[in-house]
C-alpha cells in the first residue's frame, strides 16, 4: 500500500511539475503576492481574482523545483470556486498534513492528499508550502514578499 502511495506521489509531482496547471498571467487579477524560498531558489507570483468573497480564478508564474511547482499547480486548481474563508481553512489542513500536526486523513484535502509524501523529506516541506503561504499573503493583500525563512 505504501509503495502505491509513493508511486502516486511521484507521478503527480512529475506531472504537475512538468505541465503545471494555471501557469501564466491572470488578466483581471485583483489580489497578488510574491513568494520566495531562499533555500532552494523557488520564486513565484500568485494572482487571484476574488469577487464577493469567492476565488473565481487563480494563476501563478515563477520558477522552482518540481515540488514547489506541483504544489502551486494543485493549489490553484483547488482554490477556484472556493470562498476565501474555505481557502484559509484548506491552507490550515494542508499545513497540518505536511507538518505532521495531524495524522488522520482530511477529506477536504481531496487530491492534495497526495502531497503528504513530502513529509518524508522534511527539507522539502518549505518547497511544498511556499505557494500556500503566498496564497495567504494574497488574500490578506500583504505588500512584502513571503519568504520561507
């Protein structure tokens, strides 16, 4: 069972790392934030279109390792159509999953659960969470770039 999950984790990371979804400029974005992981050099700009408390669209640009890119790709897919409060709750669940604060499965994570494999590589957790911390900064309209340090 564990080998199957590890294979799925690697497959998803490679797929989204090579062919990220929602990559590029977002015309009409009204929220944006920048993130930087000095440890591995990942940089991203997240753009959101938020209307009446709902995330209508999400896109990102930047460069980074496969884990960082895959996480941003999966995150932008998961955010579309969610309320900003649901987005913040999903951030909390995702962060708890990666940091080991919660061991049980959270159904709200859905497809994002595959990134739980990052826990096996503690040094890579910052790569996986960069886009998520940048999401919070965008939702809160923070001016300063987010850093994982």
